[in-house]
């Protein structure tokens, strides 16, 4: 089934999940550069509380690692340096599907970071250069002037030194399915030393 161009491909809801990474990749099969899902990224702050925001999901590789990008000076980057663990959630409301992935966060290869920047829309490429404290503190007219000035004459942009790529390696994956005429259902997949533990939970 594939009624939504932002969603990949699913298996029969009653089919046993023997390959959580394969199912994860099939749900994110459209994350190929042409469609970039928005996901909620939750990190842990200095007081031990969760801190959430939306970021773009750049890609999901063959190992099921989820790549995302940020500014090295950002709060989330500092939190991940201190505690390299995170959770991400992607939702497809029209399909009643939700995916939650929790795991350990490491550095992305520099060449992959460069590639991801090159696939970003022009606006986001510019934002990566201008999303700093000084610009943020200026009034709107000054921010617009700084934006236009930087944009002028720069047909091509390379990634700024602060462009940072991170990879989330799954330790826990939750596949949630809603039904119009039956209770919703969660499939909880947890990585163990022996492989994956898979159980069904109430929705």
C-alpha cells in the first residue's frame, strides 16, 4: 500500500516483523532526496529533561541509521555532545502511521555531510550560513538586509564550517498503526545481543 507520496511501503499488519531495519527502511523508502520528511528530534538537556524540536530527516542508510543535520553551535548539538542519545518521531497523519526510533548518536562521514548540504533547498543553504546569534538578535529589517546581501552574487554555496551531520543508530523502533474500525497497535522492536526482540503493544 502506498497512497501517500511521502510514505514508503508497508507489510501486512498481521505479518510478523522479522526484520525491523528492513521495515524501517521501507517506511522511509521515499526519503531519497526528492522527499525529505520532517521529524521530531528529542535530546536530553543539562538538567536531564527531554528537549524536542523539528528537523529534516536527511536519509536512512542500509544499516537503518538515520541522518540529520544541524549547526555545530546549536543547543541540540551541545546536548548530543554531552549525552549522545536521542529519539526521533515521524508521523503520517493521513495514513495513521507513526514511527519512533531511539538510539545512540554518532558523527556522519564528512562526504555525506557535504552531499546532504548540496541537496538542501536554497533557502536552507542560506540559513545554514546566517542562522547565528548576531543575526537572530537583529530586527526584521536588518535580518532581511543581511539575507539579501549574503544571497547576492553567491550562485553556489558550499557548506559552512558549522554544518554538522549526525547519525542515529537504532536501539529501539516502534511502528504504530491506527485503524478506523479497530484498536490501534504498536510493534515494539528492541535490539538485544541476540538480535531483535519484537512484541506487540496496545496503541
